[in-house]
């Protein structure tokens, strides 16, 4: 465990740690490190990994920056200190659950153009972003705003009920009431999957995973420490 404050550690060290966790260097990794530094500084978390459940982070997108935040702060879904609020925005809210203080850190849309201008010799926008996001002044890169977070996002009673339709257990008050019935979200209509016809028992075979798609969040190259 590093004894040095996250606010005092060299940026390159933080970036290496994030990239080692995530698997490749990309603009989102650099942005995630900057967001983490800003959020921890605003709430006074010098050593976020030692904060335990005092620090909770709500991320608004499941992209590369989220991995950087997780790597540097130690928050995680399994510890219920990392929450995914699927708003599709490059933003994260850092919460001190002891004091209730919270700060939302969001990437500014205009930072993309600022990155292009900052590295005019780089024709590839993602490479320009990767380089420029390291050094752009924070006010031009990030928007910070003090916020309050609905307590329901931070703590729910540890209860378990059974869905009246499918019989599966539902934890932490995520159930839906439909008249006198208790339903899971899927049976209430909020379903992200479709059950296929046929055998669904332990011996089910024949499902072949589709090849991983190479999208815009792929690597931009080897980690280059400037």
C-alpha cells in the first residue's frame, strides 16, 4: 500500500497503475485519473484506498474511465462502494458517506476540441486526447459541482424477498410491488434479456460466445510516459 497521498503521487505512477488494471492506454484512462484526483482532492481523501466504505463513487458510464477510478480508489461493485448509474455520461460523483459531502466530476464536452488544438501535430484524435488530457488545465477539462445524493443510492436494508412470478430471490429492496404481488424487475417488465426456448438446466450446451467487437474504446498504443 502506497504511503504517499494520491494528490502527491506523480501522475505517471497513477496512470501506470490504472493502465495495469484496465489493460491498455486510452483517453478514458487519462481522463479517469484526472477525475479521481479531482474528486479525492475535493473531499479530502488523500488515501482513498484506506477509506473503506466511507468513500462511495457513482459512475454514469461503463467505460474506460470507470476502471481508472476503481483502480486508484479501491471502490468496487462487490463492496457496494461503486455504483453504476447508466446515464451514458463521462461523469462520476464521489461521496463521503460519513459527512454526506459529495462532488460530481464531469468531463467537459469542449475538452475534445481543446485536445485537438493542444496537439495539432497529431492527426489521430484519440491519440491527441490521450496526450492532451494529461496536461489540460482542470477548468477546461472537468466540471466540478457540489451535490447531494439520494440516500437510497448509498444504503439499502439488507433484506431478501422472493419474486412471485419466477421464484428467484431479490435483494436490497430492488423488488417491484404490483398490487399484492412482489415481483423482480425482470418480471415487472424491466428485462434486459430474452429467455431462449429449450433446455435451461445445468447441462445446457451449444451456446457459443460471439467474438469480442473492437470498438472505439480499444487501445491507442503502448503506454507512453511523457
